[in-house]
C-alpha cells in the first residue's frame, strides 16, 4: 500500500493512522508523553461536548485547544453530529433535529448548534481539520429517514463550506498550511443514497471526506459492503476518515478498502474496562488472514499469577515492563495506574497492526 501524507497546520500526518478520541480534550489517563510514546499523531476532539465543558470562552481565552491541552500536534474536531444523534436518538426529550441545525435541551436551557456555529467554533478552537455538521443515522432506519438525512447533510455541508471560506478570508493569509474542511457522506445502508450524497459533496469540493452513520449493523457486524461502496465513490486522491471504526479487525478491513484515517473511543474504553488486545497465535493482519485478534480480559482469575505480558509480540511500555499478574492486581484494587498502562498497550497495539497490514 502506498504511504501517503496529509499536511495540516500543526504538522504532516503519515497515513494511514488511528486517532484516539479525546472528546473533552483528553485521552483519559494519558498525558502528551504517553501519547507520543504510543505513536499517536493526531487526536479527535468534539465541539459539541467542549462548547459545554469547559466552554468556548474558556478555550478561546486560553489560546485554543492546542495550548489548553498542551497537545501541539494535529487535532481533528468532530462537528458533534454523531454524538448529538446518539444522545437524541436514545432520548428525544434531550433535543431535536431541524433543517436549521440541532437544538439540545440541557439543564433547563436550550443549546443551538447550526452548521455555521459548528464551523466557527472549530476554527476558534484552532482545529487542523474541521468536519462539517451532518445528520447522522443508524443503518436500520427507514428509507424516508435516510433520504431526509442526505438532503440535510448536503445542505449543511454547503452552509459549512460557505462559513469556512468566509471565516478563512476574515482571518487573512496563513503562514504555511491552513486548516482543512472534510464533508461527511451519509445514506445509511442504501447504495443509491450513498452515491447521491457523495456526488453532491464532490461537486461542492472539499479537502477530504468521512464515512458517516453507524458503521456497525444491529447484529454487531461491520457494514463492509456499504463502507467499501462509500470509499469507492470518493476518488483516491482525497483522504477519507472512517468515523467510529475502532475495533482492530474492523480497522484493518477498512484499511484494505482504502480508508486512511480512523477514530473511535472503543480501544481506550476497552482498556479502561479490562479488555486488552493481543494476537491469536502468530497470526498477523495481512490480506486474507482472519481471526487474528485475541482479547485478554484482565479481571479473569487465571491471570493472577501469570508472569507473561499481555502480548509477547508487543513492544509497548506496558508489555516490556509489566506482567498480566500485576495488571490483574492493579485492576482488582482499582488503581489509576492500571488505566494508564492498559490504554498505552491498546493504542500501541493498534498502531503496530496498522503498520503490519500495510
């Protein structure tokens, strides 16, 4: 696979790569040195959550997200469409989708997030890659809802691009590379609607694109056919982000389809909750190889006296220095060191497997 790069204001990204979610400006339990040691090149932060905590005025007053978090490397800011949808879908009382934007009801107040506001906030925060606000859906939703989502997503993308261009002009000329704008392809499980959405966005013109919507079916399987179709609809000269794809086997499968950027909260959440990644025997994620991933559940009593590391083929800080027995002990006493060591391992493991699969 050809190694590509993507230049953004805070550096050059070497593709492909996985980006951990730092939703509130932090990858839980890790600091900058830990992230760099894991080979992390970029983080994904979320404008919807950050505008509430710590708040936009705080972030701007402290110099933007890079200065605030001390992460002076690329940051991609998610528009909030996916998280907003997951909240409202679970409880419609929390908000509504309208053609103008999103309205959230929080603590007896309404929070409005329009495409224009989402772009302005992302730029104010110092984002390297701004993502257009989109109307996210689940693949099982009816055709009429998917049709509405595509129409709304395309309209919002047009408004986002206009706001982005006006904001860039107001800010004047950038020294070096300016921020990029990515659009999101929706359409659920409909190949017709995916094509319609992708063609409309390509006609508008963006720096890159993302697969939008839940990438997993109701029975827990990756929507491989739709993911591949969506990637094939976008010319390969454009970088493409598989939003929400974070399970290691799914990352490798999408990598082989041509996706180059991945983000998810799954690997770090798995680590904190006691699910660690390892290889099945000596299998590696090459083309045609299946069932290469193995899970280690650290709470299992069988690990209490195990001297071996999580994975004998892993060279991360955790596997070089700590046994399963010690990690099991840390987990049982709920020590914060467990979360740090486990998260380091899962992130380093994913980076290693991406490199192996190229």
